[in-house]
C-alpha cells in the first residue's frame, strides 16, 4: 500500500519508491507535480523537474547521477516529513523554493567536479555563496537579500539534516555568525520593505475606485454585447471575418457614461473589436485587485482565493448599524493548505469591487460550475479552468494598468508595484490617524478604523495587526520629534511643550531621536494623532472624557480638542484650522442659518485662537504673518 503524501517519515517507509509526493506524483517520477492549493499559483509553479540540465550536457535524471539524485530527493522530502527541530513542515511553496536553490547548488557542484553532498565543506560553501552573490537577480537587478539568505539557509539545513540522510555534509558549512549575518540582514531589510509612497498610492487607488464606478457597468455591458454577437455568429455558422464585422457593429454605437461629478464621458474612443473589449475587462480586474489590496490589506493569495457571495454583513456591538465584511481564507499562517477562514472589514469600494468581480466572472463560473471570483479558462483551450496567476497580475499592474490610468512617476521614475505593497500601504493608512494627505481615501480608512475598534470586531490576522501597530509607532515617533523641535505650537499642551522643550528650533538630530526613543521605551506613550492636531493624552485632563485606553472617539471633535489641556497644534495642521475658519465665516453671512450662527461664531473664535497662537510664536521667530494672509 502506498504511503500518504506528506505524512510518512522516510525511515518508516519500506520502499522509498512507494512514497506518494502529491495526488499526481510518486517518488520515482521525473517531475514531482505538487498539488495546486494556493490561489494565484498554477500547475507549472509547483512542478519540480528532476531532469534539469547540468553543465556537461547531461541530465540529472541520467543513470550516472542516480545516487546523488536520490540523496537530493531524500533531503528535499525530509523538509516536508521530518524537518529540523524547531522548523515547520515545509509547505509546497517552500519545497519549490528549496528545490530551486538545490538545483543551483547541484549544478555548481557538478561543474566543480563534486558528486555528492558529503564532499561539501566550509570552503566550498563560501565559494558557492560568492558565486551566487555575483549572479544577477530577476530582470538583471542585483540578487535580493532574500535569495542570498535562502541559499545560506539551504547549506545550513543540509548540515542540520545530516542524521536523517546517508549523503550530507559532515561539517557545519557556515560559521554561525556568518549565517546570522546573512539571514539577519535580510530580516532587517524585509522589515523595511517599501510601501507604495503616497504620491503613487493615492492616484492608484483613486483611479481604481473611479473605474469601478459607472465605467465598470459600461465595460461589462460592452462585454455582454460582444458575447451576444459572438453567440449569434456561431449559431449562424459565420466565418471569422464576418463574425468580426458583426462584433464591431454590435459595439459601434455604444455611448460611454459620464462618471459622477465629472463633465465628460470617461472614454471618447469607440471600442471596435473583441480584443479591445477584453483589454478593458482586464483593466477592470486589475482595478478590483488594487481596491481590495489597498483598502482591505489582504495578501495576494487571499484576494485570489475569494469566492462569489463573500461579502457578509454583521451588526455593530451596539446594534445601531451594520458593517460589511469580506469573508475568505488566510493561507500563509494556516495549519492546513486549505487555509483558515477569516473576515476583513470591507469599506464601500471593496463591496463594489466584489460585486463587479461577481458580474465579470459569472459566465466563466457558470461554465466551470465553480465559485472562485478570479477563475479563467486555461490558455490553449483544453476546456479547463484555473485561478489567475499572481505573477501575471503583478506584471499587468506595472505594465498595462499603470499606463491605462496614467500612473504618475515617483521622483521622476516609474514606481514598481509589488505584491506586499497593498498590505503595507493599508497598514500605514489605517495606522495613520492624520489622514489630511489622503484626500478621497480618508473616509474609507476612517471607516475601517471605526469597524476595527468596534467591540464586535474579531480580528485574527495578527501579522496585519502588528504591521498597523508598527505604523502607529512610527507615526507617534515622527509626531513627537515634530512637537519637540517645532518653533510654533498652539493648543494648551502645545504651549507647555514649546515653553519646556530643550530641542525647540533644532533639526531632528541624534539627540532628539535618542530622547524620543527613551520616551517610547520607558513611558509606553502613544500620541493621539488626528487631522487637526496632536493629543498628548492624559486621562485626568481629557476634555473628551476618554478612558484608560485613550480618547473618547465620539466626543473627540475639533471644538472639544481646541479647549483641552492635552491638545497641541503645529504648522502642519494650520490648513485644517484655516479651512474650518473659512467655512464657518461663510456660514455666518448666510441669511438662512440664524440658529446656527452662534455655533459658527464660536468655531470662528476657536480657529482664530489657534491660528493666532501659531502666528504669535511665528512672529517671535521673525516669520511672516500667515494667519493674516489666510484671513484675507
Ligand atoms: S479632547 Fe482631544 S486633545 Fe483632549 S484628550 Fe480628547 S482627543 Fe485628546
């Protein structure tokens, strides 16, 4: 009887050739075709071909390499069934990565005259890593730290697994400090992987949201018109040329809609072919991905694993309103390949994106009898279907989608979007409570924050929570540095800080950073940051009657803060107070708003007080009278 894949330690298997490595492959197969379990991967992504070519023109499946090949298979499989102490059993994606690194190692070893792993020593390992380091990475760029760390880990794991293998290195291939240095450097760099900068993220998400408005309805209507014409031509058995003419004439008179608050149709050029219509459909898929990734914070696999009907509604803790959630599965941290169920907060554009995906994928889902939202026919027309490949999606975002929405440059160069960036930007925007720079997106992230702090919310994506906490800490650090060094501060706490800070007027040098580090380390302090100022929170003096955990979000308004002892305003917030003053001044002269006028007048006074304080401090430093200019 065959052993079940992934569960049987090799030393208990009578005949190793009986080991089943997946539902499709057994040990002796030239290609180990692993099962496709992660949405966004296709069969070729998880196919391990042991017949790779070596430098002398032979294949690793040739008979003369059999002992070494068996040793390599054995090593790889122990990572799944009997990993080193403290390591998790390797999932398919980790096996694929380990296989790719192993293949490079074996090719290099074979070229150097090695014939088994036992011959590897520290010297050889150092030479191998030097060669690997000199190789170009993807698209000719320098090899990434992650890849180099992957090769270093492979060498280390070969040694760690020596007791489970007949052919393994007998000496520790990497001095512990070298391994720590390589993997530590990578971890450090991974911690600071870039998020999409604001000047890219805001136009990117805004353009995607716009496309999901009435343009999405147009594109789906065009797609349906083309499909109807195609079906009609097929039923009349028309040739290709006549079919194309029929499709063109079906699309010819289409009038594109004018999006809300715009004056012209979103597209002037007619769509004249099936291909042009399909390109628009592709851009719509791209827009759906961007909206979900940036407004939900889910990983690529989690987005590509979504199914029709995934939007669910749940009441808030007090029962007064209903929040929308997107239900799906987390794969990365789950115990089983099927993933772990999870619900993400879904602001309105995400609910719309899912509705658009449901309509876009309806014909293919009906045909396949499946419910995945990113399903598509396999190229080549064998009648099978698969979920879109994540690597293709990322290429499309950087290519045709960026061109389609005219994505601006960042520092004069195209910005490269990568899979983790939506999640990282989401964490940054949610963690950031000063959302003045987010314009159209501020309301959506405000919504997410509100739902996430509702008592009925149960979040289990701890890594995402950690990312958000890190962003909050970064923002607190920046705000503290700004408060300590500012020359112009308003608000009661602002005045106190301005009078006492020994860093006032200085640049943000090492001393300031050290002091801020000390405050954050020793005091557990978290500044409240909002669009209109900073809250140096102390419960006993909180005008909003906040609790132990922080301000009261219901009573936390501009008026309450303006009179609160915890409140500080910097020049960064001037525009918010100037705009508020302007709005309320306009209200005061409005003939129909008598009962409102007292409130408006009080608000103008509050704004004047704040702006004057900023000016007074500024005057002392010889700067211009900005408030006077604003008021004028
Ligand atoms: S009123 Fe404003 S400044 Fe005062 S504690 Fe509440 S949030 Fe902070």
